[in-house]
C-alpha cells in the first residue's frame, strides 16, 4: 500500500514539473510586436530575456496554415470605436495598426478637422494561423547536435536559446480612407451607398442588357462626376504584405482601388508574410532529438524528469546572466562612443580642458524615441563624464565577478559546469544563492534616449525639454 502511495506521489511530482516547466507557451503580447526582431519557425528563443537566438535546425518543414478573411466598409468613427469593443470579434491588431496610422498622420490632411468632411474606412484583414514546424521532418544542425553530444549545454543554450519557435500567427492589413465633402444627411447617405456599391460591385450587371458596355460607362461617369463634386480623395496604407513585381496598391479612382484590393489579397497569400502577432515556443528539453542526443550512453543515475527540470531552470539562469552581461557592456560601450562623438564634433580645447564650441552651447539633443523631446547639449555634456561611464563598467564587474572576484555570476556558472546542467538545480549551489537578486533590470534611460547624439534642428524649438534631474 505504501509503495502505491509513493508511486502516486512520484507521478504527481513528475507531472507537476512537466506542466510548469516544459509545456508549450503562447506569446501574443508586446514581446512579439517589435518589428526590429525576426521571429521565424525553428528559431531559438529565451523567455527570460525575450531574445531571439540562432536557428539550430538544418531542415525546416512547415505545415499548411489556415486563414481568416475580413472585409469591412465602415464610417471612420465607428471603425475606431470597434477597436475598443471586445464583443466585435475583430482582431485588435487591425485596429491598433489603423490607430497608429492615424496618429502618424498617414491619413492626415490640412482640413481633417473640417466638420463638412466625412470619412469612410475600407479594410481588409487576413489572419493566418496553424503555420507550424513539422518536427517529424525537422533535424538539428550538425554543429548544434555536436554541442549536445559533447554535453556543452551552456554553449547550446547560448546559441539556440532554451526554447524554439514551433508555430506562428500572422496578420496582414490593407486600409483605405475615403474622404468627401458633406452636403446634407440625405445626399450624404446616398453617396455612401453609391460609393459602397461601386467598390463592392466588381462585376456590375447593367440594366440596359441591349447595350451593357454603354450602361456601365454611364454608371462610371455618373459616379465620377458625383465624386468630383464632393472632392473625393483616397488614402491607402498596408501592413504586413508581401512583394511581387508589377503589383501596385496605388489608388487614384474607384477602378484603380478595386485593382489595389485584388493585388492586396494576392500579396497576403504567402504563408511567410504578415506581421507576427503570436508565437508558440517549446522548450528544447521536450524535443525528442535533443533528448536522444543528450542521454545517449548516459551513465549517471539522476532520473530523467529531474534532469529535464534542472536543464530548464539552469538554462533560464544562463540566459538571464547573458542578458545582464551584454546589456551592461553594451551600455558602457555606447556611452564611451557617445562621449567621444561629442568631444570630436562639438567641442574644442580651451586652455587645459575641452569646452563646447560657442555655436553649440545653446543647442539641444533630440530624444531618439520622441522627436518632440530634447535635452540641452551642455547639460548632457556635464552628465556624461568619464566617472559616469566608468561606473557602468564597475556595475558590470560587480555582477559578473563579485566584489572580491570570488563570487558573482561567473563563479555560479563555473560550479554549474562542474556538476553538469542536468544534475543540479542552480538554487542548490551555494555560489548561486544570491545571484538572482543581482540580475535586475539595469536601465539607463538617459543614455538610451540621447546616445548616439543627434542635434535638434536649430530652427525649431523643442516642445518638451528634459533635465538631468528628471531621469
């Protein structure tokens, strides 16, 4: 009886470890929205640092995706309102892209606030999903496999991440804004109906069947004349589309707009195009080839489930250490180059010291993330001293090597190497006891905002002027 109870407890422990440490994870938030990164199927990923690593598969086979297609003809105010309504069933990515487009003045014009102007939004959205890595056909690269066989797991996870991307969801959007002058509510409604019918009627059936070509031409002429009276204009923006020669999205009238819609739909068909909106990541310890290579000719008696648990935990720690290591050094070197750039371009020797040239003493630096924000060059020059830069390096040394060169992250990594990443959890090793507390997010916003330095236009006055103390 006690043996059965022990087995049940052990089984529960195994399943709980599996469910919390080695299950697929879906990421569909801001971590995948940065278009500066490139998520692709099979590419390595580290959850603890939100960083993409190398693709360690030599062969990638992709399953066929499924698609959702949405076509809308909506007043602009209603369109933007729908983006905040959770019950519409529409993809929020579409509305976020549209809102961003409006904020960036893609659809802005001089008389945008004119009450006599009305706007209609035509949108096409294509969501693709179930584009997945077929692991039965995928194979690890020879170099990645060699690292596993040699049990060099730190090197493997450093290159390949602790997870890899198994599947992705993509979103492509085509947006058009039709803007026209408003006369009165009745005629406006008639024109909107005429506009909608002209856009949606790709193959209109003429009333005069004896001479269909003439009737169709008359309809087009009537719409063109009405559109001209109302000063109809078309603004187009597209997101996440592919590329194909001799395919244009430029729209100058209804017929060219219809062509643009067809072309946009064609450019959305490639399963590898579209902005990534979600990814599914899988821990390497769940990959059968990884396990086969790692545990081949294994002699130690540590249970397999415990090995997988240890690897998952230790790989996360190594990724965190690598993030802090690189982050602190990157900031240090960026600050050094920034300091050198200011000295070389905007300063001169006066007496025994470097001073800002008179023409630059009242200039401002532009914020790299907000073109309307700035800081006075002279203030930033006084802040970014050699002592400030040296303190960045000292922070790095303290975290990686410890205060007495005997502790720190490097000592923890050394101990993990000795016992093996699959044999011990880092929390069971004394040199690693306090390492998690030191791996905080080191942020240096003032350096990120103004390095590398760009002078604000001398002919303009910044809307927002920051001070050193505000940081």
